């Protein structure tokens, strides 16, 4: 199963990238959505969420990295790397496909990824991904940027991940979702290139996942105060 996923993740991007770009010059960039330190009651967490891309409006290769590092345990709680291809499927949405590799606690995991990413008419940013492997899951994220002034921006967001099978190594139970809710207020220092922020982050597991988390001696929910920065290169 893992070999088929890996083969698809390599062959499909190679075939799509072999299609010549139609008169558009390729560009690259790096967008760090979150680079932050979370202060909690039980432990502090360092976290990041970033994308690096190369391509054009018709086809982009995207490297995505997300991680959470527990200061108390001196270990990564999550460490996720994705390689994705993104292409427009409508005026406001892109279809994505690729592979995801998890290499934090427990055994390494390899998933195929298919999903959509874009903006609704109300300018909510949507990211919906289906992860296909021996331990499939669905992830849905929504963010919104609200302007308080031209420089002060509030960004509320919500994320939900739903595993479809038990994965005891990661304290995940079938159909026991993990919910993350946060709000961050940033100040635009340099034309959206650097925006430090403060905020709050809440996360909680439910159902069978919560039972497995509690059985391992951890809390099913946690609240953090957050300080960090958004950056674009």
C-alpha cells in the first residue's frame, strides 16, 4: 500500500510538471503562515506552518511543512511534510494532489493527498484534504482575515481532523476528531512581508481519540497564549 502511494506521489507530479507552461514565467516564493511560541498551563509549544512554491498560475509545486515541538518533552508532537501539485479548478479554487510524510512520535506515516484550496465568495480561505493510506483521515480548515485598520489584522481560524481508523501509536481513535480553534491579531510592519502577532489557540480531541489521549496520561484539551509572526519571501 505504502509503495503504491509513494509511486503515485512521484509519477503524477512528474507527468504534470512535464506539461509545458503556456507563456507564463515560473516564479517561487515562501509563505510562513505561522511561526509561533505557545504558552500553556502544562507545557509550552513551538510551532510553524509554511509553504514554499515554484510554478505559475496554471501549475505549482508546493512544499508544505507543519510542526509542533513540546518544550517540556523536548520532542516533536507533530512533524508533517507534504509535496503537492496545485492547479486551478475554478476561478477561486485549486485542486491539489501529492504525498504527506509524518515523522514525529510513533512510526513514520506516508499518505497520498487529494484536496481543494481557495476562497469562498465571503473571502473565507478553505483548505480541505483527504489523506489516503492505511490510516486515512480528513482535514478541513477555515481562516478569515479581518481588517481592523490597514495595518492591524485579526485572523480567526478553525481546523478539524477526522481519522477513519484507530491509530493507537498516535492516540487517534476512529471517527474521534481533533478540533483546533484560534484567533491571532497581527500588525503589518512591512507590506505584509512581516507581521508579528499575538493571540490564543485552543485544541481538543473528542470521542475515542480523547479516550486514548487520557489513557496515555495527557489532557484531551489545552489552551495556549500565542506570540509569533507571519512572513512572506
